[in-house]
């Protein structure tokens, strides 16, 4: 039982403000009723808290499920792409083998032509360097190959070269050896030209001179055509 003071109504004959007097009020409800009301309030708040928690958990679950579904979709797409790429790899599985064989063939070609000289223009140059009254009789080339190293110089004055051209020529007069040597030296790739001998020779009908000489050729005479083309690829 609770007691409280309640204000009384205003009093006075002339209608003036009277002094308010609080009178005691008594709550006759038993305490069990008040406790029950408080318990119901607590239950309502607890129910609201549980509902909010359940709703939050449900939202988290839904978001996780959506993320899982998206990840599963990405995984499925990636697996499909992998299967497609594996199929393409199987289709072109012979390409690396062919490329490997092609590379080996190119290397073999480079090795086989590493000492190649395009002789036609050089032979024309040798003929052009002959004196006016001389004619080329024999010509022999000795040089390095992919399996044979460059020639060893015959003497200390001879430079290292890839090969040598030995020639003989017939001349009706004694040739100007110095001019001949200068003409051979002017040919790109030719080094150390030498006129080694000039021997008189005569037959029943003609007379003249047999000239023997040599000229070395260096790396500038090599064509290098396949090495250059493969380096530009």
C-alpha cells in the first residue's frame, strides 16, 4: 500500500487564491500487481531484443548466402574457363614441338652458313682486278667451315683470316705487281694480297708469263645473311 499527498481544491469566500493543502493518497493495489506489471514490461523489452537479434542474424545469414552464391558462380565460371583452355591446349599441343624443331633447324642453318661467302661477286672482283693483258687461269679457295677452324697464318706477317684464295694467271707482259696488289686490297673483305711469283713461259706459238698469287679473306667477306635475318625476328 502506497500513500501520497494530493492537492486540495482552492477555498475562499471572496474568490481569492486559497492555500493549497496536500492530502495523503493511498495506493491500495497489492505489490504483486505492480511486480507483475514490471515483469511484463521487462518481458516485452526482452522479446524485442531477441527479435532484433534474430533479425540481425537473419540479415547476416542472407548476406553470407549471397556472397557464397556469388563466389560459387565465380568458381563455376573459372572452372569452365579452365576446361576450355585445357581443351585449346590439347588442340595445339603439337605447336611447342613444331616450334622447338623449327628453332633447331634455324640453329643448324645458322651454323651451316656461319662461314658462307657469296663467291660470285668476289670472283667478278678478282677478274676485274686483273691487268688488261692478263687472264685468270686457276683459282682455289681454302677456308674455314662450320667444323674446321680458320686457317693458321703462314708467317708472322700474315693476318688471321677465315680463308685464302690462291690463283694463277697468264699475262703476255710482266705485270705491275704493286698495282695488282692494290686493286685486290681495295676489294672489301680481302686482306694481305700477294703476288708470289712471275715465271716466264713459252710455247711453240706464244710466249708470256705465269703469275701466281694469294689473297686472304676475313670476316667482312662472310655473308651473314641468315644470322642477320634471325637476329631481326
